C-alpha cells in the first residue's frame, strides 16, 4: 500500500450511516452519504459515522479506498459503485487513479482527482 497523504480534509455531517474508505457524495447542505454508481464524489471518508454525526472527508491527496466487485488495476481510473467502493471506470465519472491493484474487499491507495 502506497499509504495516505492528505492535502485537503474537511468535516461534514453524515446524512446517512457512513463506513470508512468510501467515496462520498453531497446529499444536502453540508451532509454526505456513500456515493452511488456513476455519481460524482466530493472525497473519501476518513472514519465511520452514524447519520447526524460529524465525519472527516479527504478531498485531495492519496486516499485509502475499499475495492468493490471486479477489482481494479494499478494505473487505472476508478469510479464509485452503488456503495461508495472503488471499481474500474466504465461509464461513470473518474474519481481517481489506482496507485495499486486490488481485488474485492482490499483497501488500496488512490490519487483523488481534484
């Protein structure tokens, strides 16, 4: 694992239960939830939170993300699946570049696209 390198991080309110290592999307005024398939993400969760709690979100840097179905290859662009996990870019929005390969459930480092 390349490791995490934070450039920009902010705190938000969880609009739903949030798990660590997930892409997050805006769901309301400064509230976030797991990104959905093909959606834009504002960053990656830096911990867990229940709805209404505060959560740190990495917006820019090298983040750690959990891999979804199908795995990803080092150097490949990634997008979010339906649960905020990283999958190989297909028809969605490129959210980052995988810095290492990973299979389902692996936690890998990605360079977040700003």
